[in-house]
C-alpha cells in the first residue's frame, strides 16, 4: 500500500471540496467572472477540475462516469460537483494506494497506443488540480473576495483538527 502517495490525493480532494464550498456562496456575477490567462469563468473552471479528475480515474479503471461533463453543458450545481469531486477524488486515492512501482498504462494519443508510466498520469492529476484552483483563487482575488487557503499548511491544520476531535 502506497500511503504517502495517497496523502497527496487526500490533500487534493480536501482542496477541491474546500474550493467548492468557498465558491458556493458567490453571486452569479462572481461565478461568471473570468480573466485572461485563466481557463474560463469560475463555474467552467470548477467543472473542468472535476471532469479532469474523472478522466484520470478513467485512464486507470476504464470506467466512464455516468454522464461525462461536456464543454458547454449547463452548470450542474454545487451539490452535483461536490458528489462527483468526492467520487473521483476517492477513486484517485484508491489508485494511488494500489500503484505498483513501474506500473504502465496503455493510453491512446493521436491515433497511437502508448505505454505511459502511471506515476506521470498521477503527477498530471495533482498539477492539473493545483493549477486550476490557483486560477479560481486569482479570479476571486480580482473581485476582492478572499480565496480559501488551500496550501499544505492549511490542509495540515484541517487534518489536525479532525484528528484531535476524534480523540
């Protein structure tokens, strides 16, 4: 069992859910905000984060989510995003826990099937989430909305509070 690698994905899930919680109280105008250099507006970026994670899980499991997000679909709402973020996040945690050293994935790219080290797909999953969460934080800051703290120290504080409340 690869618990240290899984910890990165536990952090990633916490960060995604924390960001969704922070954005769920925004106005429509705030959710529609965008800026150059970002993926798109806040709604589209949040959907993109979750859709990306579902895609990484699919690369390992071969299972497509029940209704894949497609660009231009209506915003599914925060409850649905949280549900799917939790599902894909827990899937990535399980994948990380079971990852074997040197494991390869057979991935299609530009009409070819390539053997790709699985660890690189997991690295991309972490990078993808962090990059887009940062873009949402930028969009919030530009609107004078304090973004949630989503760094490793904030995660440590959140986990420490959970551990002490369970004692």
